[in-house]
C-alpha cells in the first residue's frame, strides 16, 4: 500500500496550482464573491479545456477516465485558493449521482455536457429543517398520468441559482417514511414553475440558493434510475462527496498554516519577529500537526474510495469529522496570529474562516459524522 502520489498526480497538482495562482488570485475571488452568479463562466470554460470537470467521469460518457484521487487533488488546490466555481455541486455531487443512480441512457445523455463544462447541475436535497438524513426529505411528487407534479421548497442548494438543471430529491410514494420511496428527479432549472433565489450566507465564495417549485410538471422518465431507490444513491454519493470535501478542507487548512508562518516571520514586535515567541511557535506547531493529520485522514479515505475498499464507510465520516475541525481550528488561529489585521475585511483570513465554518456544517456537522461512525462501528 503506497500513499505517496505518483509523478503524474504531482504534475496535476503543480499545473492546477499554477493555473489558480494565475487566474484566481485573491482579487479575482473577491470580485466573484460580490457577483450574483458567484463564478466566472470564462474561467469555468478554461478549466473545462484542461479537463477538470471530466476528470473522474468515465471515457464512454465523455470524461477523462481518471480516478477519484485526481479529482481530490483538484479539490485540495481549489480549497487552497478558495476558487469560486460550481465544481462541488455539478461535478463532485451531481455527476457522481448520475453515475451512481442513472440508467445507461441517462448517463449518455447527461454526463457529456457536465464533462465538457457545457451544463451545470445542482443537488436540491435539503428542505426547511436543514436535515441531511432521509427524514428531512418531505417534498412529494404526485403522479398525474405520465407526469410527476412537484411542489415545495428546497433550501441551501449549492449553486442552485445558476444550475442549468437540478436533481431534486422527492418522495414519489406519498405514504413512504424514512429512506423508502425517495426518488431523484431531473428538473430543468428554467422550467415553468421553478423560482430560484440566491441566499445571503456566511461564505460568499460558495453561493447557495432557495428553490421554490410550484406545480412543476416533468415526465416520469425524468426520474433518475429506479423510482423509489434514490436515498441509497444519495448516501453513496454523499460518502464520496464528504471525502472530496475533506481534500478541500486540507487545502484550506494548509493555506491558513502557510499564511500564519509567513506572517510570523515578518511581523516584528518588541524588536523581534513574533514567530520567535513561544506562544506563536506553539500555535504554528499545533496547526502543523492538525494539517498533517488531516492530510493522512483525507488521503487514506481518498485511496479507499478509489480502490472501492469497503472500509470507506468508516474512514469517510472519520475524515469529514477530523478535517472539518482541523480546518476551522487553523482558520481561527490564523486570525489570532495576524492579530488586529486578521479581523479586517481587507485581509483574506476571514474568507478562510467563513469557508471553514460552512464546510464544517456541509453534509452534516462533525458531531453528526462521529455519530454515524459510532453507529457503523456498532458502538
């Protein structure tokens, strides 16, 4: 078992880092986070030319046929730069869901557009309760002849306001409870009866939206895969998505550490760099331990996903829980080490802090994932 990245993977990392440093520096991130869309379609097209959206999609569906690990490397580098894009929503979540749940015809119809960066998808799962479990899905799709009619509201839909299409989690069996009777339905983002509103959230670099569906009518054929089996697909995709998010958190935590160390070297107080003071040394050392441990957790989970190892059910929630807390701690310490300037709008420290807090809660809090882990271990 070799946990070192290959030469090709390190080349991918270096190429991605150069691109993001050049095309998405802090000034660009700040410009994009002030826009309604939250991303630059031109940049989205540029990363499509480099094959980022296609990375983990099989070649027979227009993808590049690489593995989850290569996608994880891209997520880590995007986390390091806070790159504003619908990559998580469209590629990590929805492309994987289509691969997991879709019929062969649906895969051939939907995936090439995602791989080419020509179509963007969003997952509309959460509702007013904000619950990530099956019980949180209450929206019903009523059958009317050969159609399904959907009404209700979905909240906190990542990039939902700009998605070309939505994968909407609904109950196609009105009497169902829990995980039974949940289906995923493909809905055009501009279909009649679909209203989308961008939400004001803490992390301005990753937009979220509220989606209101008012008697939206879609054909029964719009159900992704087998009707009523959607929850298992959502669980499988979420397991991989939280590992991808752990990679992103590692990238952000590493950047917070780098920022702290660099500042500690140049900020002088009482005639000496603050990095020479024991308190600052200890903070930086503790951050280093957290970052390296988070990398181990994320990389091992990424290996388990890539290899199809059944242990992924254990290591995925472990990685999400640990990396969430590691990132948040490093982001908070980064502000503390910078002192007064770290609290200002002009400094980037607050952007990482806000992303860290949002990522901590995305797909469930660390406490929820520890509960999942304990349940799977039979504790």
